[in-house]
């Protein structure tokens, strides 16, 4: 058991050193819809997310933190639950 688990603190990085847990699922959902990173970024911008191709790439690679607001927006965009994006379903 880690000290974080003992005192109830969340880790800022995954065990693999990634800054988010949703990257692989975002990539899977984007590819399933036949979208490029650029197309997805443009659509997210229309929904109000400050996004560009580089942002999508960094989310997918796990090198960018994702805010709670962005997590909700991405779930709405893909029409999935936040739990599914987080790999909890």
C-alpha cells in the first residue's frame, strides 16, 4: 500500500508515468469514427474546448493533463460516460 492510498491522496501520474488515463480510449474512439486528430480538434473547438491537433495528440499519448471540464466535454463528444473514458466500465 502506498502512502497516497493510506492518506487518500490521488497520484498525479499513472504507474506508467502518463498524465492521464483516457488517452488510449480517446484514440480508440477517434479512430473508430474515422477522424484525424485535426478533424477532432476542430470539432472540439466548436464545442468550446481550446484545442488543436497537438492537444489531441498529447491527450492520446498521455503527455497532457485533462481537466474535469475537458473530461466531461470529451465524454459528451464521444457520447460515452466519463467512467467509460476512464476505463472504469
